C-alpha cells in the first residue's frame, strides 16, 4: 500500500506541474534577430576567407551531448560529417584554393524552437571567388542550420545544404 501511495504521489507531482511558459513574440523575435546576426557574421567570414578559426568557432563543441547515437553535424550532397574535426578537415583546404565564398540570401527564416534552440532556413545564391578575384562557380542553394545555445552563445549543431546546378535564368529584357 505504501508503494501505491508513493507511486500515486509521484504521478500527481509530475503530472500536476504547470506547463512551461510559452515564449512571447518579443522573445522569439529577439532570438531570431540573434540567429540572423550570427548568420550575417558567417556570410561575411566566408566572403573574406580570412577567418577560418572564427568560422569553426560557431560549431557546437560537444555534439554528442545532443544526438542519440553518432552525431550528424554536416550534410552536403550525400556526405555526412560527424564532428568538428571532420568539418575542419573538409573545409580548411578550400581556404587555400579560393578567394572567398559569397552567400546572398533571397529568403531567410528562423523557427524558434525553444529559448535554447532555433532553426535557420536559407534560400539564395552562392558564388566562389578564385584567388584572382573572378567567379569560378555559382548557383542557387538552400541550407538549414540547427542552432543550440551553449554557455550563452549560439552554436551550429547541424547544417545541411543543397545546390541547384541548373543554369540561372537570365533576364534579356524581352
């Protein structure tokens, strides 16, 4: 009987908790603004191509704390990178072979999932500058970035990008 009373008491204690307070629109807008600022800084760093460590600092330091099983941090085409060191090994050589990468959003959205998690969605254009400053490749792309707040800073936990390799439409005025 004591076990039953203890069990019922525990169920009531857990079940009768007040639901978490909903975030206000102002709180959501503030977080969205923070995420958009982080993304703007990342666009500028990619274009300048001179702050690789700064770009790497935006990634979560401990992705395994969030994922069940192996982390899935970076997905591009059919390639999956599972940790920051793999991302570093993949991207660092490109800093020696390109002058920068321009990312120009035509649409950006932020879904605030909680006070400590948000999703950024990007649709826009990209171009890679060669070392002489000319455009070596360009196209349309979309990307999603899942952010988590770690020690008061927004960090990327998962990034996925997709490219449209079709030729962009050109307005000929006719």
